[in-house]
């Protein structure tokens, strides 16, 4: 019996489907046993990937870690494990940039188990007006109600900044990898966020996305969060109010719903012995049966495009998937160079302090660019 140690994150969406899949009789019959451990979301976002790969055979990770992982030479590429044809087939089946986001330095480094991006969360029973589509509408609801929350804790202030810049026509660091964002776009984004942050309910200012959604489900002081990572569990909760999820706001009608890709993938560490049974299990997790039936049935969010448009899946989960699929298809993929994770955390802290102090935009943007450039240089430019 091959016994593997694996690590995921401590939430039903990250753990339940993987643990249940490891208990399937077919796995034991194939001679494979997988023991899934859990770590908090914050550890998942920031713990050094090389350390995790030294202790685990399978590691659930976020795509911005791939530059760090390549620098640490701690993962096996999907091409080396499954072959080019299998990777190309996964690319065709995966929604949006779910698989592509794990490509770095000429190879893919994780299987896109879970697909997510920032979307708009709304208490439809409290909104009392048509669902907003544009950032101008979000600002108006904030001014009239004081019940629009920004997700600013942890890395999320920076992530929201990146998303709004994408909606405003300038996906950060895409046209020029050395420039985070131009002064003109950056100023518009910063001023919009500062305006919304000033009225964002204090009850959720220090909460991560799970905390914000949990608060919205049980309290009435937050009507809408325009950018928060979607958790399907809150669309059809066992208790509390259901939250409606919709596409992220756009700057103008027909524009891009600005959103920064999240989700998770399964990385295979260098210490792992890849057997035919393990390959079969991992490809089963990516296949139609698991992605449309098993994973949604165990609190997970599939990455297969077909699942996001499946009528049965949407009926069970309050149309979460069909209402946000457009945002996921167009989601912005962050830089993935070694050093980006550290930049993301420091940039968020800088933005939170600037919003609290009402600091002028130009100085904040200069500081963000300097921070980005220094971490990019320290981590390499791939």
C-alpha cells in the first residue's frame, strides 16, 4: 500500500471533497492511501511552499506560489507526470485561466482542482433595487446606504486594487511587466477604493472573505460586497440568509468584469513517488464524473467549464456558477514571479494605512510601484 501525506486548507470547500475522495473504495483497491491534513487559510496564502513540499507529497496551492515553487525546485511539472497531451486536454476543459494560471517557466505546476475569482456578493432580500452592474452604481449604493463593504484584510486590499484596475482597462503589469499600473488608472482606482473604504462597515473591515460572507449571512449591516472571493457554500447555506453571487462590477456596460483569479490547484512535490494509481486518482478528480457530481456534492467548486454551466449543479447552488461564470472566464491572472506573495501582503498593508489616513493618491502609487519593482527584482523577472 502506498501511503501519501497531503495538505489542503481548512474550509469545507478546500477539504471535504478531497477527504471524501480519499475514502473511496476504489482508491484502496488500487493500493493507494492519501491522508489529507489541513492548515488555516492564512497559512495557505503565505506559508513558504518549499517547506510544505518537503513535508507533503501533495500540496494544495494558489497559483501565485508557482514562481516561488520553481525557484525552490520543489514541484514536479504536470507535463513530466501526465504528458503534454493530457495537459492540453485539461486546458480545453478548464474554465477561464484556471489551468493556465499554473503555467510558469515553460510548464504547468498544479492541477486546477478548484476554480474561484472575486465576484459580487449581495443580500438580495435587503438590496431593494435592480442588481448593480457598474462601479458607479456601487458607489451610489455605498453613499445612500453605508452598507457596501470592501474586502481589505490580509492580501485582499491589493487584490481588489488589481481587479478594479483590470475593470478600468489596465490589467496590472500585463502590457509592461515592470509597471504595476499607470498613474492615471491607479489614481482612479485608488480614489474609488478610498471613497468606498471610508463608508465600509467597520464590522467587517478586519475579516477575510469567509468572515465577510459569514457576517453577511447572519447580519443585516452589509448589503453588498462588490469584490469578494466566491464561496458556493453561502449561496445555499444550511443556516442563515442565502447570499446571491453575481459577476464582478464593470466600469461601463459591456466592459470587462474586473476580478483577480483565485482558486487552488494540487501540486505534486518532488518527494512524491508518482504511481499509475496516483495518476489515475488525480485525473479522476479532474474528470467529468467528479467535477460535475462528486466535488460539488462535497462542498467543492469545480474547475471544469462544463460543471459551471450544468443545470443540476446550478439548481442545487442558487445559480452561483452561471451567475459568475463570465467573471471567471475573464479573470485577471496575477504576476507569479518569486517574491510576488511578499509584495501582495505589503501592498495591502500600505493601502489599508493610506485609506485610513486619507493619503494623497500620487504618493501612495509611487510607493506601490517602488514596492512592486523591488520584489520583482529580488525574485527574478520570469
